[in-house]
C-alpha cells in the first residue's frame, strides 16, 4: 500500500494530513510496544503486591514515592545535559537491564525471605518504571506535535497503547501458568527494545512536518537548565499547578478504587499464578473497551469539544462509580467500575490531558511534566493510600468511603473544565503570535 492509499485508509478513522502518516504510525507502534511490555509486567506486579499483604500496600506506595524522589533529579540532570535522541533510548535501555536482573532473581532465588523482598522491590520498581516510561513517551509526543495536531492525532496514538494493552494481558493470561510469572519478564524486555527502535524511527519520520510550534524541537540539542527546574516551573505557573492538582485528584480516586479492588481479589485465591491471570483478564477487558473508543471517537470528541470537557469525562465516571459502590459494594461493581474508569482515562481523558502540555515550552514539557507525572502522582498515592487505611481503621465501610469521595470528583470536574479554557487561550495566543507561551 503506497503512502497516498494509506493516507486515505487512515482518514477513515483519524484526521491525518499529508506528511503526517509515517510519524503517526511510528508513534502508534512506539506506544503499542511500550504498553504491551508494561501490561506483561503489570499483572505480575499486582500479584506480588497481594503476596506482600494488602495491609502492606501503603508501605509499598510510600517506598515508591521515595524512590521517585531519588530518581527525579537524575532524570532532570539527564534531560538537561543530553539531546532527546540520546536520553530517550538511554532511559529505556536502563529499564530493560533492570528487567533482566529481576528475571534472574525471580528465577534463581528459592522461596522464602529473599524472594519475598525481591517481590516487594519489583512492585516498587514497576510503579516507578510505568510513570517514567509513559511520561517520557508523552513528553516526546508533546514535543513533536502542535496543539492542533494533538487534538486530531493523540487519540489514535493512544489507541496504539491500548492495542498493546490488549496484547500484554493476552500474553500473560495465556502463558502465566504454563511458563510461570518470572519468564514473562523476558517477553516484556523484548517489547521494550522494540519500543526503542520505533522511537528512533519516529525521530526521522517527524522531520517531515516540523512547522509551527514543533519547529523548535531539536533532537540533537540538550535542554540545559537545572535538574530541579521542573518544581520551580510548577510553582510559578497557575496553569502547570492546575494540571498538577488534576493529577493529584486522579491519584486520590484511583488509589481508593485500587485498594478496594485489592481487598476483594485477595480474598478470592492464594494462588499467585491464578491471581496474575485474574488481573490480566481485567486488563484485557479494559483494553477492548478502550481501543474501540480511541479509534473511532477520541480524536473527533477532543477536536469538537476541546481538551477540558474531554478531561472532565473521567471525574464524571468516578462520581457515578463511587455512588454505585456506595449503593452496592460488591465484586462485580468494583470490576465494572475499574473497567469503566480506566477505559475513560485511556480513551479520552488521558489524551486530553496530554494535549494540555502542547502549549507549554520545551523545558516544561520534559521537566515540569516529569515532576507532575511522577513525583506529584506517586506522592499523592502515598498520602491517599494512608488516608484510606486511616478511614478503614476508624471503622468506615467501603460504601461510606465511596460516598465521601463523590464531592471531590465534582471539584475535579470543575478544574478540568477550567484547564481546558486556559489551554484554548494559550493555543490561540500561540497561533496569533507564532511564538511559544512560557
């Protein structure tokens, strides 16, 4: 199929313009491989979290946050000193090396204390890996694509991740019992290396449409500045601070739901391979729902209504879900809620949130965004996981906690709409002046 015929085929599901096709497809493939690898690892992580005990999950969230604090300055220094085309593959190769080390430990260590500690370390590591790997991807996308392009194309690109999120749990559900959880890590490492290959091909393909805002993107130039600059950027920018608050509220809602799910699934079975397969099946259901929306609706909805209303869809789903949990705190409600909110997040609200970053300058895209996606998100996980435990310790039932969370989702929805209005103003100002907004 030649490029013209491919353009016509893609135009049926995404508003791609001439010259964008190759970059769009490499972006799709990059995210596909990245999330396929992660979703091979995710069910293994969730099972290991349960193996440590549900009551220990807040401690694991706390450890994750402190690891994130330690890693963030290293990442900031890396971004400041190395050009994009060097630091992106370096980050992913480092994670692949980590995966291979964990594979050796999980394969060779006998059952007992050492293996249990390895499982807890793996839970923390995968939680750090997830946020850094995906944050680097979306920083790259915001660097390459202008605001107008992001509204049209980010839904389709996100669908690449959702397709990978289908492949990953399918692999796990099929192979977790026959080959064991440890050997799944080798598959994840290979998929991550494929993601690096796609990222490098994307660098070449993206050169064809460097116009407007993304003309500034120079993969062979380092950003410079301080490793801690991202924190200062958020402190002085109401726009970035608002995005950080949006992410914190996402963490509150997601953490409360995750801990409710963990309590319920832990009571079902003690078999680690079976629990891994259960989590994979949940991921598979989410992926199927998400990819349909992303292919056929996300780009059209964001382009039609803007990033704010699209980002507001997720808190609305959480409000409905928590009310349902208050009324009927049962397993099938938790699983349906989890599937609905994750599909809404991946299919609509997350691509919309990434569009918010297309109207900030390059340094903010990599440094401030990294702080928001990683430090703010995991720090919020810590606070809200301990809050959940405190509420349970005070005698509150799951239904009461769900009901108390609903007003928070209303404030979260209002914030999303406000951020959308700010994004539209920044985008219009940029198009009028032809310059970046800082």
